[in-house]
């Protein structure tokens, strides 16, 4: 027979856990709304800037910019991995790290030199556990990235690319499409290809005829570095909102599971209590029969 006292303590502890997971679900929902608004607000600017750069590159004809070619093809490719700093977000980090690991295996098989730059404590801990050397690590950018934080990262990457210390830049992150659809992927950041859309969901649009003043080359010299910064910032925003979606789902699943466990323990407790009452009644009846 189950111990009723143990069942009561266990049910009480699970009820306390349910309160915590429910609270965390509500917090994640509020943070999701904030992160969603930021990601959605930045997306039209990212798309329009990519469209403008594409139109300028077509209008300029043959253009040659340092960010569009590799200065040192033998240098390693920098792979940025965007993970979370906090846990309890389900399989969010696992999906990104699995995609990153598959990419690294392909590069190793092709003997392509590469280096890792990891953002977020979970990714740093993962690669430390596997004893993978990291070229850079940063856990200061949280789930609400600021543009000035990402801008400094983009500037360092462009400086390394122009100096020939790296031959390219790719970003492993979770792209946000909607609250019900997120997908881990690896996007190429450098070298730039102006004809490449900033976002996969961008619909092809007819080119616009511009009158350039100053010339397209001068404009591209200003817009191409801005494109790198904006694309990287959009990747951080998408990763942040995807993290909150994963945390909402994980906390809701934990809350639902705790409610099911409480119901099951309540049934066990009621069954044990009924059994105990029945046994006491049998003892009373047996004693009464003995006295008679």
C-alpha cells in the first residue's frame, strides 16, 4: 500500500514546481511579445536595404568592393554560433548545435579551415565539454540584443575579413518565420553577394530605376558595411525571439505534465486512504465480533 504521507509530500512538491513553470511560461510569453515586436520591426528595414543594394549593384554594372571578395582564400572561415545564455528552453540549443556540428563535420571532411566564435553560455559549455577550440566566445549578449553590441561584433568581423585573417563568415542560428515555425540554419554573411536576398521569405520584386547621386560605387561603399551589420543584427533578433518561443513551449509542456502527475498522485492518495479506512473498519468489526 502506498504511504499516504509520501504521496502528500510529493504532490505538494509537484504543485510548487507547477507554480514555478507556470510563472516562467507567463514571463516567456511577455518576453516573446517584446522580442517579436523588435524582430518584426527590423525585418522591413533589412529587406529594403538588401533590395536597395541589389538595385545599386545592377545599376553600377561591374563593381568591385573588398567585402564582396575574399582577400585570403587560405584563411579559415569564421562560423558564428548563436545560442542562449539561459536554459529551460527545450530543444532550442540542441537544434542549433546539431546543425553546427553537421556543418563542421562537412568542413572537416573537405579539409576546409575554419574557426568557431560562439555566443551564449550554452554553446560555450557545449564546445568546452567536447574540447573544441574556440576563436572567440561571448556571453554578454542576452535575449534582448542591442544594435550597438552586434555592431561591434560585425565591425570586428569585417576588419578580420578585410585584413585576410578570415576568408568568410557564416552564422548558425534559428531563423524565425512565425510563432509556429522556426528553423535552425547556417547563413553566409561574408563575402557579400548583393543579389542574395536578406531573408528567404522575401518575395522577388521588380527592380527600380534610380537616379544615382553620388555614383553607385560611392553609395555601395557606405551601404555594404551597413548591410553586414543589419543582417547580423537580424540574425540575433531572430535567435532571441525563437528562444522565447521554445521556452514558452517547454514551460507549457512542463506545466501540463505536472498537472497530470498531480491528478495521478491524487488518485493514488484517495485509493490509499480508502484502503486504510476499509482496514480500520474491518478491525472494528472484528473486535466487535470477538466481544460478542
